[in-house]
């Protein structure tokens, strides 16, 4: 499921630990977040989202 939220530098940890891991959607348990779409590919993002990638974007 796609969710949109404002992420500040201090909030990155929360998103990585809860939203990115699927904890925010108890019933889905879909696993870690993945980069998708032409925009992500255009800037070299692919596969599972990791902390270093999020830190670089924020």
C-alpha cells in the first residue's frame, strides 16, 4: 500500500523502523519497502530501500 507523509531528518528513523518495514499495516505484513517507478530508476534507486538511501534523499 502506498502512503504519503512529510519526512524530516529527525523522522527518518521512525519511517524506516515502522512504515518502511510494514509495521504500520499490521494485516498486510508485506515486508520491507522497495523502490519502484521510472523516477527511482532515473536516480539509480532499485531493490529494497535502505537507511543510507533515505538519508541521502532527506
